[in-house]
């Protein structure tokens, strides 16, 4: 974060992000408090959930990449507009 002057870190207070080691690093930067597990405030969480529920069992990274791309391409505009 030191290489990004003026950057603001969005702190969601999820358990791994609120550990002492993580918190010690945050004393030198500006943080924006954010509720953890709040998909209404974080559209990317909703998208990851949507993708994750449709992926299924795959055996390789190539299969995963292809499947994620397929799901993304088939995502309806209704889903995107309701983020």
C-alpha cells in the first residue's frame, strides 16, 4: 500500500482481515470501514456466489477457466442490472 499514495483500503472486518498481523499493517494507511458479509454493498460477492453455484466439479484449471468464461458469457442482463 505504500506504493499507492492516497489509496484507501476497504476493511471488511472478515476474520482473516482482522487478525493482529493484518491490523498492524493498517496503522499506516487510510481505511474505509465496511461490514463483513454484506453482498448488498459488494456486488462482486454476489457475482462470485453466482459463478460458484454453477461451476460444478472440475478436474483441471483449464476446465475451471473455460467453465467460468461460459457462465460469465451466459449471465443474463437482469442479473447484471440488479447488482
